C-alpha cells in the first residue's frame, strides 16, 4: 500500500518525522518497506517566466524565447510548441538536467540559434500524455522556484506491507486510523456536501441480485450531463504519486475513492446500458466477455458478472467491460458501489491472471457500512469536476444487511496470554481508540462490538492481539514458559505420535534418511504413475497446477525427492517417510479419508563407499530385508510375501502379509517411470500401512521363552528341485511337519549348476534341540530322516 503524506494529513494532523511514523506503523503491524519521492525524476525542473518570445528567423514552427529562471541572466531557449507565448510561466529543464526518460539537456544550436535549456510539456515530465504544447503554469508562481515545490507535488511516499487480514489498511483512511491510534491524534473524515436534483434513481434503475451470498449489497447513483475532460491538477498529481495513471474526471474519481476510502467503484456509460435494470449473477460456462483491457475472456459458471437487461457489462469486482466504458462522448453515468463475496472474486482474478486494485480489495473484504458514504463522496466529486447533476435517491438492493459482531473479552485472561499486568482501563482505552464499542458492565467479561471495517476481529483472541499491538509487540518481555508436567515416555508410547516416533527411530537406526514432502502433488504426478483419477481430492485454490491435488500415495513425493537428490549429485539414496495419503470418501464429514503410511525407497549403490564394502547396487533383497527387519523390530510375526500382477508403477510388485492382514507392498519402480525422474539405476520401494501395524502391535501379546540350556545339533541338506519351485515352499513344508525337536530352518545357498536351466540346488540348515537333555546322533538322524522322507513325498525334490 502506497501512502502519500499529503493525503494522510487530510485525515490526521501528523507533523512528526517520517521515519518515526514508519517505525510506529511497523510496530502496529504495517511493515515499512521503503520511503521515496515519486517525482524525484523531475526534481531538477524549475519555474521559468517567458520575458520575450519571437519567431525563429530560419524556421516557421520554432520560437526563440528569453526565459527568466531566477538567475542573473536570461536563458535563450528555442521552443517548437505552438502555444508558447510571452508572459507565460513554464517548466524549464536547464542545461545539465536529466529528464525522466534519461535525456540529458545540453547546450544546442537549432537552425543557427543557440538554446540553453528546454521548455517542457506534461508528457516530457511524465505527468500525462499531453504533448501538443508546453505546460503552462499558474501566474502566481515565481521564476526560479523548484517546479515540484511550486506545484505542491508529493515528495514523500511510504510503501507499507499490509498483511492479508488487514483489508481495512488498504486505504489512506485505514492507515490514518492506525496513525491516529499510534500517536493519539484526532481523525477527520472528508466533508460530504452532496447536492441532489430531480428524479428518483430507485425508479429509474432496478437492481436484482440472484444470490445474496455472492453479493450482500449493490447500489448505484445516476448522474446526468457530465462533461468528460481531464481531472484537475491536484487530483491527477495525487493519483500519480500512488502509481495510478489519470484517465478522465469520472474514472479518476473512482480510483481516487478506492485509494482514499478503500471502496472500489465502477462508472458505466448509462447510454450504453440496455434497459433500466442491473442484475448481479453468475456467468454461463464458456461465455465470452471483453474487459476494459481489450482482452476477450472465456468465463466459467463460477465467475460473477454485472448484467444489464440483455448482456454482461462488467466482471464483478475485477474489471469493467468495453461495451459500457466511459469515453469522451459519455454524458450520463451510472456509479456502482457494491460488496462481493471475497473468495469468489479472488478465484476469478487468479484464474484469469487479471489482478486489479479493485479485486485486491474485494478479495480481502470491504467495509459494507462505509459503502454508501464512499459512493456519495464519489458522486459529489464527479458532480464538481464534470458539472453533472446527481439524480435524487439511490438504486439499491441489500439482501444481507451488515450484522454487528460482539465478542466476549476477559481482561484477566488477556493478561495471562500476553504475560503482562495491564490495567483494565488500558484495554478499554485501546479499544475505544480503535473504534470498538465496550460494554464493561460485567467487570470479568466485557462485551466488545467490532466495527464493520475490522473484518479480521473474529474471536476473543483477536482482541488480545489488539491490546498487544497498542501496548507494543516490541515491549512485551521475553519470558520462558513454565512447564509443570513431566514427560511420561510410557504413556507416550501408546499414542499414535509415540508409535510414529518409534518407527522413525528404527529408520534412522538402519541408516535411512527421513523425507518430508508436501501433501500436495499434481495430477500429472499421479497420472505418470498410472494411479486412478477416481478418488482424488482436488484443491479448491491451489498455489500452482503442480500442487493441485492431495496425494493418494506416497510414491510421487518420494520420487520427486529422489530426483532432487540425483540433481544434486547424491546417488546413494536411502530414504523413508511417514505421512498421510488422502482419498475421496463421501461417507466422511470432510469427504476425505486419510491413512497413515510409511514409504521406504532405495536406489544407487548398496553402500555409500566401495572400500571396505563389497561393490553392488541395491536390489530386492535389500528392500525385503529392511521390511522384515521393521516387522521383527515391532515384535510381529514373520511376514509372508507373494507376487502381484498388474501393479500400475511397480514391476515386480510383492504383496506383504503379516498374520492374516495385508500390511503393504514392495517392488521395483518400472524403468520407464524411473527414467522420468532421471534415475539411471533401479529404484526399489516399499509402502506399508502404519495404522494396521500399530493396531497389530497394540493387540499383540509378546511371549517370552527361556534361553536354551542344552547344545543344538545341526544338519545341512541340499534339495535338487525344479527352478519353478520356490525355496520358501520347501521351508514351509519342513516347518509344517511341526517336529518337536526341530528348532529352525535357514536357507543357506541357492546354486544352479553350469549348463543346467531346469533344476537348481537349494541348501538348508536344520537346527535340532531338546529342552531338557543333550541329543544323541541317533535321535537327530531319526528326526532328520523324517524330514527328507516327508519332502520327497510332498514336493518334486530329490537329495
């Protein structure tokens, strides 16, 4: 928000230092970003008085002037403007001055006559587009005066950063309120002296609103007989100082009120409106509409429009239409002043990439109760500047009048929250200066009514913040909080947070790095992995198209992490992430079902350095080993795995079951997908349901057994089996015998003889042990023979 000091002083009599004002406003929440002079580029220009003016002897269109610029000698200046004449006061750029466009004024000779400077037009000074003649200044000015000072141009602009919740500070009035608060100054509103004449606007123009939630208030005034012309200097220069290009006296007034009072207005050429009615309603999907910037826009059914009796004439809250704009031929004006639903305006302006000063304010909220005053002040200025008469009455429709809001305020609780010991009178005085009404009949619980311009005050805690702002955020002492409760790790372990922390400790313990990704991904990320479009939860107002949907699986975010690491030269990647995925669910209150998952992803070399480790890249056994290690660490039963066909982004894909529950899956990212993420080596991933794992841990009773006392006896056996027979099938068959002396079965090696492609050798080590005695060889051999006999009968193996 650009603040003009001259404009500010129309509201508050502040005469202190500019930096002091900026510092105080910063402490009140309006951060000072810069102080600058908007007319710095024309500061070398001086006022000159033309003493003599005659025709150039060698050129008909040139004049030779002697100009008094307050120095001992008159300057000889050759001028080509048709309106230059003796006795005029004019802006002069002397030799050595640099013009706004970068031109440096030098001594010159034009058709044989020396020229020592330049008499300027408004366009050369970048004050307007006028260039048909030089700028003629008031006769009261003295030669030699600095032009900026003589014309009373603004020399001090404060660029203030306004947070999105403080929509009331997007105006000179709003910042004036803060200045009055910070320095205990009186606030003076602009005088209103609107003269109405004849007719009744309410009878001449009917206002219809299709949906009151989208437009709580729409009103308009009618002006007749306006003469469209440039605005007076004071208004043009004030608008220029805050970065607005003057257009004409009608349009300039709407911009002037927007900056002064924060209420966006729009002026229609009434003669271009069809019929005698205005409607506020939504567009139809695909409707074409040309805005004032001469661009044709394709609208959606969520865009709000202003319609006359036949067609749309403005994009509500964003920009007017070409079919009803004010031009030099306009005479009759309809002045619109309205309140629109902020979210709707923000969505339209962002989708169409059409930001404007009006939409910037509408999308943050405007003051509904100030609306009428702003409209009447604009009508008064338009009448004064154009000579138009203001038709009596207002065409108005207010289906949702402003409802005052009252909040409880407990002063003792405010002191507790802020860590201060303020007197109640301090808070009451602060609220009063801010325009809030206080009813303190109940000393312990006040009733505080907030004004319509403070839309950000929605709850009691906001009132505490206002007290803190007035006291001074920089003055609140820093005190460490007192914590009375002790940390109970046993209780924490039973909470979801405690379980997540346990898994994170496991991940760090096995050498994984934790990844934290946004919950937002793009449709393209999910499409790349072949994930279904059904069930996706789309973001209503995404930050970008790359983050327009909530993730349905962890893989997209983790793959982007892999890509980022590879781009930074990190090729040894071992990461895990505990996070939620989101799926649409109409049975839920939020229409969304959340599920906590853990993802593990590996790629690159198995070890970070080759020496002294064995060289090799990660493979299926690495990811499988990690998952088995996690489930073992959670003290759950040994997982079972099985191949799954047709997974969208894993090949192979292995289903993981624990007990009778499917807890997740693992596998290798398909090479064509991995290539999209710049991976040159295989990417292995596992994805487990943390909620199922936690339920199993919480419901699982850990059984303890005595440590064995007697020594084991081991036997190795090599089965010659078909290649199609899995080693796990043999292991399950052995354990399925449930022999009392058989303690464990371990896979030792898998060997395929050279030239053999149908059979392979699978070696196991069987451990036998008795709980109460040392086994003899005969007992072990007898038990081992049972194993071999049973395997030969059950499976196609030989020994």
